[in-house]
RNA sequence: GGGCGCGUAGCUCAGCGGCAGAGCGCCUGCCUUACAAGCAGGAUGUCACUGGUUCGAACCCAGUCGUGCCCACCA
C-alpha cells in the first residue's frame, strides 16, 4: 500500500494525524523544504504540505455513517429524492464501471441532500442465479461433489453459507469509495420481503393471463443444464463447415445446405420458397431421408430465402427456432434427437455421441453413400454461446414459463414517449424504443436451484395452481401435489427492484415517500434488459413509472480508449488507485470523464492529476487559514472591497449558477471542468496572489480580503463536495468549524455580479502576463526583484499598482535607471531597470512577431467589417465584438511600432 | 442485413454557425515563504476527404473513406 510517505517521495511527515486547524496555528514557521530546515527536530517546520487521503478518508466515512447522515426519513417534510442502486451481483467486486456510476449517483444524492431534499440512496445486491450457483458448484467440484450429491435443500443452504462468507465483498469497497448509501435499508433480491414481492407479481401476472407455460424452442446451455434467455446468449464468429446434402432418390432429389448435419436425424421436412420454379414440382412430394428409413415432405414456406444456398432448407422443428416455426405452420412432427446434454438419443449407430462428434460421424457416414454429400466448405458464422460458461448454446424444444410482454412493453414504451420518464442523453431513447417495441416473449423459468422458485403447484390430475404469497399450497406431497422445480430468471426479481426495495407489496411509508424514484443511473449496455423490465413491472403494478429519469453512462475504458478486459490485461482495480491517490482522485477523474452516454477513458496519469488538484485545494486552504480567512458574518460592503474581491465574488456566483445548470443535465464532465478551472486558474493562480497585497498590508484590508477568501473557499468546497467528499470535508470543517458538509447547505447564486471589476481584473491579468513574458524572454529569474518605475495614471491599472508590483516582483523605483525597457501596457508604461542587461535582439524578435500577428488581425477584422452581407445579417453583438477586436489590433500596432522604434 | 455513433494538438477528449480549446505529454527558466503533487513563460492543428448551403462552416446538408458499438430467425 502506498501511504503518504511513499506518495510524497519520502519527505518526512512527522505527525500524520495533524489536522489543518492545528496547521493554521503552527504553520507560520513552516519551511517549504524540510530537508533545508536545519536541525529543529520537533519544530512545526516538518508539518505536511501534502494532503494524505489515506489518513482521513476512512475516518470521515465511518463518522458520516455513525451520525446517520445517509439515513432517509420517510416522515420528513422535505421533498424526496431517491436513487436505488443497480444491485451488483453478490459474486461481484468493485470495478471501475461501478466506481464510475457510484460516483455519479453519490454526487447526485449528496447535492440534493445539501439542497434540502430528503435524499435516499438505497444499496443492495442481486442474488445472480446462474453466476452464484456456478460459483458454489465449482467449490463443490473441488471437494469432488456435485449439487446432486447434496440434494436441493442442502445445496441452497450451502449457497446461503457461501453468500455469508464470500458474498458482498463489494459492499466494503463501496464504503472505501465514499458511497453515501443508507445502510439501514440494504436489500438483497432473495430477502424475505423481496421474495414476497416476486410471488405477488407472479400471481398477478398469472391471473391476468400474462404468464403462461408453453413448449417452445429455447436457448439451452448443455453444461448449465438450464434454459437461458436471449440476452444471456453471446454470439461469436465460429468457423464451421457448410455441408450440402442431397436428399431423395432418382429424379426427385433436392440439395440442402446445413452447418448442423447431426440434426438431419430429426428432419421432418424440406422447405422451399413457394415461388421458386426450381422446386415447384417437388412441393407436396415425399423425399427419402438418407441414413434413415424415413421419407419427409417438401413444403413451401415464404420464410425460405431462394437466394441463399440452394434455396432449399432442411427442417428440424425440435432443434432450430426457425424450423420450429415452419413446423408449426405446416403441422410437421417434432423429432427430438438430442438430450439435455447435447447427446444423440436417436437409436442407431449414432446414439450416445456428443453433438459435435455426431456431426463428424454423420458427414462421414453420408460420404460413404455416394453422391449424398454434394459439397463441403469451410464456413464462418455466428454461433450462440452461454454468457456464463461459453458453452455453445443448443436450441432445445422444452416446456418453459413465459411472460407475455407485448402489453407490458407497450406501457413501458409509452411512459417514455409521453415524457413520464426522460432519458438522458435523449439520443439514447431510440435504443430503448428499438428494444421495447420489438420484444419477444420472455422465458422466465430456469432449471436451477438458486433463485425464486416458481410458485405453481401441480396436482395429481395434472392441474396447476398458482399460489399467492400468503397462501398455503393446495395440497401435500402425499396427496400427489408438487411444486414446479424451476426457479425464476434473476432479472425477474431485479425488475421489481425500484419498488420491492421500498416495501412493496405493502403500502409502506418508504414506498409512499420515495416512489417513483428520481433517477436511474446505469450504463447504456443494460438499457435493454434491465431498464425495460423495471419500466414494464413498474408501470404494471404501481401504475407509475419507476423513475423520473434515466441517466445513461458510457463504459469505462483504458487510457487508449480500449475496452478493459482480462484478455487485454488492462483491467485496473480501482482499489489500488484509491489506496495510492485517494478516493477523491479516482472519483474526480471519473466524474471529469462523464460526458452523458459516451465512454470514459481513464489512466493512472489522470488520477494523479486529480490527486494534484486535491492537494492544490489543500494548500490553498492552508494559505487561507494561515492568513486568518474568516467565514462568518456578512460580507464587507462593496465599497470596502478591492476590485479583485468584487471580481472573484462575481465569478463565484457565476460558477454556482453554471454548476447547477450542469447538474440538471447530468453534465458531470462540464461541471468538473468548470470547478477545476475556476478553483485553480482563477482563485488559486490569481485571486490568492492578488489578495497577498491586502494580507501584507494588514488591518482592515487584510480583514476584508480574509472574509472574501473565506467566502470563496467555503462556497467552493461546498460545490466540490458531492464529487470529492473527503478532502472537501476535511478542509471545510477546519475552515468553518461547521459540523459536516454532508449536511451543509448547497450554495445559491446570490445574484452578485460586477462586470466592471471583472473587466478590470482581466486587464490586470493581461498586463501582468505580458510583462511576465517580457521578463522570461529577457532571462530574468521569476523571483528576481527588479527596480521599476510605473506610470499607470489614467489607465485601468491605476488602482492596481501595488498588485502589479507584487505579481511582477517589482521593487520600488530607485535612482540609477540605466538601460531601461519600456513596456506600454494598455496605455500605461512599466519601466524596468535592467541595469544594461536588456537583450535587444530577443525583444525585437518578440515585438516583430506580435506586430505581424496584430497586422493580420487588423486585416481580417477590417475585411469582415467591410463585408455588407456580414453587417446586414450578423447579430449586433458579433459585429460589436469584431469592432472591438479591430480597435485592439490598431492600438497594438501603434504600441508595438513605438516600442520597436525605441529599441532603435 | 438493419440501426446508431465517432474521425479536432503527440495521446485521451470537449466544443456543434461568429478569434480552434482542455487535461496529460513536450520545450525554457525557476525551491518566487500555501503548494516542486508547485510556479512563470513557450511550441504544437489541411478540425478525415469531396462537394453544397451561408456574409461567415470544425459545427448544417449530400456523398466518400476509415472506425466503433448495438440489433437480427446469416439454413
């Protein structure tokens, strides 16, 4: 673990627990470089100038939790703001994708809480049916056992044990990240309450005829031995063979192409397109099927594409979804030739062969039959694999439970269409509609043991009874009743998450207060299966959308924009970065990359940059404390304040307004950018430097500057807190003696603006930058004090002589001005005494370059202003801007020519 | 096969009609009393290409090329 001493390059940090308040008192004597400080072992000179996140983060987090800040009160009068966490799998651990979304959710709830909302962020986990069951089965396998050895009840017991022992590692990691979740409301999808919710909605759907049982072709994993849904299938390009087989005898033959020769044993027809002239004569005839003693009919079906292959297709209703449909249309029998493990069941020489062995064996056997194999060529095509274990999925005819989605999906689509739920960014809505408008019925039964068991009982006479949550089974096993052995798809229970976690089906205060929730934050990759299901179930049972808006995030990628994956070896554990640079640094980096709906690249260098930002804030606050900045009492009258004070307060309020705007649009990258640049460029680089003259002067001037600086930091720390809660909390409580930023008020735009001050300071900035450039090019060292004579009368700089001298390290003018360079700045002059050291050539070069640029600008702006089309059509503001630019260019040219002339 | 997006500095990306930007990286000089995890200064672009609309295009339109993702019952 990289502690503060490692991160600080080994500089001594004597007392790591020293807080900034102590610092404020003792840092007067702090030497910047302790190694030069001489032998004062116990002197305050060794105190840290570097922020050490590891020391404060855990302590602060536990304090927040202990004080119950994150616990929401449903009886509160405050307006509600609620987010339910997308429940991570119980088997999972925190990856950067979580860290990313959690940062956004945390920032949203923290800001709302500060704004006075009753804010709830509800945590929990998903039981993750297949994933968890696989995990425990693996564990058993290591002991040489299978789940069948244990039996169902003992196995489920074992899974619960596993959950207690290993599950939920992610919850601890969330604390490390700083997630302000309400731990008193933590939920698990297999909780008793949530199970009741599952049973309740199942029964309701069943009674409404929206759940039914049917035998159909489903995706089957021959390894997991369960049905899986379409979304649990991952398609990969596999190379196989396309084999053309000649069916029939004599004149009546037809060639069909297949990648799955082994299923020919289950063929019950050949299909051709009804309009295909090549085969019209065969329609309705029987053809001899090779290797068997069966003959099968040729049927005409419009599904067949005459352009593909030979235009004729073998039909295996029991082993292919399309063929199943064709079979239904033509009333063909289904002949199952593969069992649940993908092994041939058809009697004959192939019985007992695995499907892949059988494929080769059958092609081999057919080759032995003369002209049956008409052609064989390599063929790359897309094949479904089980997303859990990568086994090739087998389409299988079986009896499963289904949800009839059409009416539910209609309602889910309408909710977005009529604006009850808004999708951010709006472009993403089309993906949502694509999904809900084209949804197939959903297979919800799984042949697993870990999950919510289907609440249907079968009686001795084959009758089925769906049992509600508070009902007894219709009969005992002794009487011949037994419960359906299957469990429900994991997504069935997570689809209920936004209201089941709040207590539904009971009418709880939580449900009344916090449903519908405010926003769902999730990746665009799961908009399809999860979001749509919550929308369906929410509108179905609650008659109200589950969330007012959906904020879609992108995926986290590495620093080159590449997907993080184990095979690339570019996966980063966010915990490592949090240890090394602090949670704030990771959070700030992630938030800074969060443009709505687009992917987020992240690299260690960027986290370091964020760490540097936190450190910068730390040191700026140290400066403020050392100079007696205050945060209480009214701000000084505008008349008492310097232009710099008025400028920074004006900017501060603009920043407050801008931050709010970006929060409303989920523009985290923009608000991070605004705050970063305001803090660093404006407050730290300019305001703090400008305020030094006032602090140096002391008295009332220092008091005023201290109050303004205190105000700026106070507000700034509040604005930054939702994104970087730790460093802001540590500094703010010290600076203000306040209880906690978690429960502090969110800043409001006071409306204070001072355009004149903003203009004045911009002028100072321009002038100072220009002289600095001159100094740099003259080879003057930044700290080197230079005697200078300032003539600023009648210019915007009049009031800022002291500041200009301070910023430029100019000494009061002395006598012997020997070789003097003159720099007219905005009509003012600054004469530096360079004691004959001026580099005339360097200066001439610089001025010539600037002159060329100014002349180009003049030419361009003049051309523009001479353009009648432009004058007629451009908005007045734009024209005005161009005029100002031309005027500036003109004055620059005069000035530069004058300066060049002086150089001789 | 269908749909959506993206090509802007060395890298990763903002900007989406009115002076081409940021972070990181790079060059020069600095321990300037808050901060060397820092400070000051500097360099860097056919805004993928070709046409069009417009007084004005990185931005709007059409096409081309490149690239990524999603969907689909590609035998």
